[in-house]
């Protein structure tokens, strides 16, 4: 069993929750995590790069000088790649870099990445921040500072869409808020701390225990 420390909104430890790493995965699947991280990083690429071929560059319709008799090399167009302002010899066009892993692999990779963070002591929980009546960046920043994570990368996981929590954290450097349903292995691996709200952690544990029971009864 591994203990997860639970904090209140002021950053004071109020208790712990025991989580069996085997509920997440039997072991950290480093090979799969590498594939999931590569897929995540590739999917973040915009792929909007574009260069023009010689046929797409304006001008160059007239031969710059006659073929023979000038003593210079023959040239057919000022839009050829060797000319300044000419087209690119090796053209680059927009493309989609995204990589899609199978759904089952994505699910296993997510659980394995959470186990990896759990083994590294990078998983904790907070209660109270997801029930704020109004957005408060100061409150979230104070919590992060109190637990010693100022300037460190962290992802805060909420259960469902918590608008006030998202608005409170969006201007904080290196802190990202994500709904639990949108969490993926790549985002977990890119942040050194995984901060669950108490509601999202309870929901995760409930799902893991239910999945284990269903597997045992199958």
C-alpha cells in the first residue's frame, strides 16, 4: 500500500488515503509509457509549416537573359531555387503529426503512468479547491506555495468541469488543470506532480476497485 497525503485548501495535511499500486497496474510499463509520451508530444505539434515551390512564387515569367552569348550560366527563371526570392527546392507542406494509440493501450498507459508517479511520491490530493464559490487565483497560488510546489510543474485533476478551479489556475505558471476523463499518460509524464481533488481521487479508487471485482468474477 502507498499512502497519498490529503491537504485542505490552505495547504495543511488533513489525512492520508492508502492506494494499492496493483490496482493501477501490475508494474510500470516503461515501453508503453515511452510510446504514449511520443504520441502525446507528436499530437501537440501544429504542423502548419509551409514553404513555396517555384511554381507558387510570384514573378519569374521572363527568362532573365538570353541562353547564349552572355558568358553567364544559363538561367530559365528568377524563381528557381538558386535565386534569392526563389522557390524552395525541397518543399515543406502542412501535415498532421498526431499519433493515435489504440484505446486499450491508452487506458493501460494512463494507469501505468499514475502508478509511476505514485512510486515517485508525486501524487497528492486536495479538498476544498473544487468547491470555491468564485474564482480565486490567490487561493490556488497560496495552496501551491504552502505545499512547496511553486515553480514546479504540476497537473491538477478535477472530477467533472470545475469552472472556478480552471479560472483560478489558468494564470499560474507550470500548473495545468484537467478533468479526470481527459487525463492521459503523456500529460501525467510531463508534470512532476499529480494533484487530485478529493472527489476525483475517490472516483478513481472506486472505479479501480470495481474493475478488479469485475475481473475477479469474470
